[in-house]
C-alpha cells in the first residue's frame, strides 16, 4: 500500500467515524493497523461495523477496535483524580 492509498483509506475511515460520532456522541477507534495490512478491505469492514452499530444502537467497535466510550452526562462533571 502506498502512502497516498493509506491516507485516502484513513480519510474514508475518519468520515465513517464522524457518522458514528453524530449517533453516539463520541469518536470510535480507527483501525489503523488493519488498514495498513488489508487496505480497502479493512475500510469496508469498518464501514459495515459502523453501519451495524448505528442500526442496532450498540457500539460494536468496543469489542472490535477497543473503543473506550465516554461516560454519560456533562463532560464538565468529569473529575480528574
């Protein structure tokens, strides 16, 4: 995979993550390693997982990519210990 193809694939994945953000209110992890190894196939799988997550209203990226969802509520209420 060339650098240009990698950047294009990452940009497509990021566009899908924006759709995910609009639904769930936080960004999911992007599959950079998979994109490096599988290219367009990884992006297609990522899109399918995003679509399924939105359809089912369940974040499948937690299990697949290690997304850590933000806690519910106002972000100003988050305390740092």
